[in-house]
C-alpha cells in the first residue's frame, strides 16, 4: 500500500463513525431535511399559535410610580374628591366623616362654600375684609336687617337663599323665599291674602265686581254719574239701564 493512502483511510473511518456521511447523503431518507434552525413554539420569543405572557394587568386605581392608591387609600368608587381620603372604601374628609349635602371638603374639614368666607365658591378662595360670602360670591358685608326667607347682600335683601337668591321685580313680593306677584286672588296685596267667592284682586284689594260701583264688571270700571249702582256686573240707574248723560235720584236726565 502506498504511504499516501493511509491518511485517507483514517479520514474515511472517522467520517463513518460520526454520522457525517448520513447527513451528506440524506441520512434517514430526508425526514430531518429543513429542521435545522426551525423555531420551537415552546421557546419564548418565537411566534407561536398561543398568546404570549405579557405580565399582570395594571390596576387603574393604583399609582404606577408609588404603588399607592390614586385616591390616597383603599379603592373607592367613584374616586374621592380633592382633599378627601378613601378609608375602607369610603371617602372621608380629614379625620371626620364624608361631607354631605352642599358641603365641600376644604383643608380637612367640611364647609359650605356658598357662605364660608374662607372658602367662598371654592376651597381656598377667601373674601377680603368687609366682605361676606353670599351664594358663593364675596359681596359687601350686610348692613341691613332682612326678614326670614331672604338673603342680605350689602344694602339690599334678596329673595331666597343660596345661589337662587335674587331681587324681586316690580309687582312682586318675596313670599316664603320666592318672588310672587301680589295682584292675584291667591296673594292680593300681600303674601297669602286670598280673595273669596266671586271677588277679584283690584289694585291689591279684594273687590266683588258684580256689585262694586268702582269696579263694576271688571277692575277699574267705575259707573260714575251715569249710574247709581252696580248689579250683576252692570252699571244701573234706579235699577234700570245706565244713563247716557246723568243719573239723578234714580232717574236719567235729560229725560
């Protein structure tokens, strides 16, 4: 045997024993063809027919920077207002209970921003000296005495309370906190003065227009000299028709 054939023989034996020959010739009939580099769906990072694990869903009620609840305590629904703290699922103002009605939590306490001079209209909006908080607005301090059902603002009394307080228009009177016309049979000349039966409210007074010579048939219709009475809402002279010129001693003149 030639000396240069010995290395070739050794190389052939190594290739046969390592299985490289099978890869070169197709090995198991091509069943492994194309498997090199094929991703395994079980390995994270490759596309797979099932959802990837994206981690826990963020809690909308928790601050991502500190991990504390957004409203300052355990979760409250709806979220607490500014200045309130959520305690065991309930919004509280400072160390006290939750504010109710028209009250607002300001500086750890419940106040009515419609009348509180230190928090007028909103928390922290303080009225200057000489002004008071009326209906959520800083106004000149009251200098007059106002009756019940009204709100004092400077030198006048407004009808009603809170934001709905207003000055009554001409012909109106403040009745139980509400501007009311006093020329009706329900409030004739004054709050609660009711006209009865067939009476009408004439110039703030209850009158029976069926027999009132100054308001015969309607308010303001005066019979004057052409009649001497009012019957059934009509001016009459001596019980008869109204005269054209003058009624004198129950008789129309000239005859």
